[in-house]
């Protein structure tokens, strides 16, 4: 890890303590994962957490689709911490192990359900080399999700991309019992 996470609320000034409390409020009273590092900038950590609250808890996506979107973004950015936590949550939300393995290995999606293919393809296109979603992919997903949920899905991808940038910059490791993210050739 390139910088140590902030782990002691009492080491922060009053504004930092307020930010800590806001971050911890919807995370079981804990400030961990990316937020330990982000707490070096408490105002940023608090604002990032607010977006995270929305994309994790307030989206109209089914939990399995939300977690599939998160792990796909984590895979595309090679973010060990998010992969570790959310691959477990994806399993709990009902994402099949075969689907998780396809995402983990950046495999062929042709054997997955149409809804899984839509989510994975959308994210792979959006964060891929062109940074654009094809018209066909957009239309298929938009016809099913509508305007609001499409905006929320794009925001979710942006949020987890941002976390990936922070986690990868500071080389925040996943825990010792974390599900490993397999290496892939780029």
C-alpha cells in the first residue's frame, strides 16, 4: 500500500470527523476499503460515499444485476478490493458462479442470459478502448431499463471506475481471505 489508510476517527479535525461519521453511517459503522485511503481528503470521501450510497442502495436494478455491474467494472479496472467484496455479494444476490467466472476471466458471454449479456457488454464497451457504447447495445439495454435506470447504471460504472482509480493508485490490497481476481492478458 502506497499510503496508509486513515483508521482513527479521533486523528481527524471536526470536519473530518463529520465526514467519517457520514461515510460510516451506511457502512455498518465502519470506514474501510477505499474509504480508509479517501479519508485523507475527508470532504472528497464524504461526497464519494454519497454517490456510493445511491448506486448501492437506491437503484432500480435487481440486486443480481447491480452486483453483476459492479464486478464487471471491478474486473475491467482490475480492482482486487472491489472484486473481493462484490464477487461474494454477487453470489449472495443470485449471480450464477458460471457468470462470475466469465466476468473474472473476461470470457465469452454467449452462454449467459440475455440480461447478463446486456449488462456485461454495456460495461465492457463503456470502459473499453473506445469508451463508447454501441447503438445496438444501448438500445437493447435502454428498452428494458428506461432513462432513469440507464443513468443510474452509467453512474454506477463511473463510481466503481473512480474507486478503482483510487484503489489502484494507492495499491490497496484485498484481504487475506479474498477471492482472487485472475490475471488476464491485456
